[in-house]
């Protein structure tokens, strides 16, 4: 399943909690500038896979390669410096700190000059103008959609080559979900590769190039998003419901 053009190459990855595997032998690839969806019902192992890739959870078998370099089980801060950023589910920002301070924390321990730090702030404010407008406000005072944008900006300010997003639309109204997908499209247009976990399946399949479907911690199907959209495997994985919206 590995591809020569893969920037993120996950090979036969197994990981879990308390010596109990949650994902087993998962393999998937994300190409340069590509958007890939990881789909599956709640509890399928999607978040566990992202945590194992980003170093938050130790993989017990398999390997993860980034730009051809093995990064399996490296510490999260080392992976950030190598170009991998993970936006976890639940908009994990520092709510009492200002928007600007949250972005500053995204650059922690990177050793950037003041001029480079300023450039990176301007990049995020250009992509998310509302964050510039509210840069002095406590992050907890932002709306749910604005908090999600802050969480994404905090990851993007590190200039990753691969951005992993775990359920970015959770808890958002439909109009805000569209805004988040619009921002993801702009991020992708900048050349950032995206691995997306998303429960709004139809919208995710409209956005990505390729999708993987996992069930019970194992990969059960994958293919171009246009082909998987009408797949019976997708319908069966989501509680057997004919509708997957």
C-alpha cells in the first residue's frame, strides 16, 4: 500500500491502551498536497490512529514515515519540528489566555527570531482574519467555530508539511462547518497535506482525494473519494444506515 510519492506513510500500525490493541495493522498513505479522509463509526479507532502517528500514544507494531524518514514513536515535540502537526478533537486551546498568547504557544521551543515570529503571526491572521480582530480576547470568549480556527492556526503557525485534523466540525452549526472546510481548502492550496478524521462523511468525501474506512480497528476499504461515496461498505460501517450524512 506504500506509494513512492507518499509524504506520510503508515505501515501496518498497531496501537492501543493498557496492552489491548485498538487499531491492528493499519496501513495508509498521504501524498504531497493531498487530502485524505479516515472514516469509520465512533469507536472504530480513528483518533487512536492519529494519536499513535503523532507520538501521543505508543505504537506496538508497524512504522510511520514522514518524507521517507522513520518517525515511529518519536516525542510529539520532535514530530512538530519535523513537519507533522495534529489538531486533536475538542478544540484543545488555552481558554484563559488570549488568542495571541495561544498562537505564541504554538511556536514554543522553536527558537525563532522576532521577525520570523511576526511573519508567522501575519500568515495566520491573513488566513483567519477573525483571530486578528480578537487577538487580545480570551480564547474562551470565542465562538465554537472561532475556537476551532484558533486550534488549527496554532498548528499551522508551525508550518507543517502534514496537518492531521480530528473531527474539526464537531459541535458546529452547518454554516460554520462550511467555513471550516473552506479554510481547509485554503490550507491545502498552500501545499499542506491533510489527514482528516470527520463524521460529516458526505462533506468529507467531497473535499478529499482518497479515503480509508476502518471498522473495529482494521482497515476494511479504501479508494478514491468519488468511488467510496456510494460504497455499500460506507453505509454498512455507519450503523447500517442508508443515509451517511
